[in-house]
């Protein structure tokens, strides 16, 4: 079963429809509505994309295409603590895939997912300009470098206790 079950509230749907109504009929309505939806939900669940497509009368494929094209949009929920593992070349050759695996094992979720308690989410990224510290991961903007898989549990521990 997916870890990322969608749980929208009535209030969120009301806000989404308000945004849709404010932009309905405009030529470029999709972008501002997706922006608002991202702010309202923190990401763009498939269910929300479907509502937007139906309400704005645009194909779902177009909504999905825009949502995946722009990096400011996310299709998966984010946790309180956002973990990003660099899979750029310098980090990859130094074993960042093993770091990612260690995080996935520790949190029992896959890259791109959020823990059921919404405390952590994991994603991968490309070079963050800290190649000298490879392999690198970033948690809530803090950079951890020269990592070994065995370091992961200890680092996550302080966020688990938080
Ligand atoms: S490749 Fe990871 S920081 Fe550059």
C-alpha cells in the first residue's frame, strides 16, 4: 500500500475552488491555480490535479505535464524534516546511492515518499555545489558531507528525537 495516502480537508478544497474560480476563464489559469494548490496542500496529489483538470476544463495530462515540468511543484508530500540525497556524479561515485539506501532502510520508506507520521520525507537531488564533501545529504538545509552509510542512523536520531 502507498505510504502517501491523500487526506485533504474540506477547508483545503474550499480554498482550492476559490482559487480556481478566481482564475477560471483566464488564458494562463493553470499555473496560478497549481501554485495555490501547492501552497494549500504542500504538494500536488493526483486527486487535486484531477479536480483542477475538471474544473478548468483542461486535459489531466496537461496538468500533470506542467506539475512535473516545474521544480517548484511537488507530486509527493513533504515531511517536517526534508532529507535530500545528492545523486550528482561526484557524490554518486563516492557511494551516495548507499547513503540513500541506508536512509530508506532506517525510515522504512523509499525515496520520494513521506513517513506515515509525516516527520520525514526523502528525495534525491543533483549536484548542490558541495562536491568536495561528497557524498552529501541535506536535512532541512543543513549539509552533511563525507558520509558513510553507518553515519546515517546517528544523524537521523537527533531529528527523530526532535
Ligand atoms: S555532486 Fe553532490 S555536491 Fe556535487
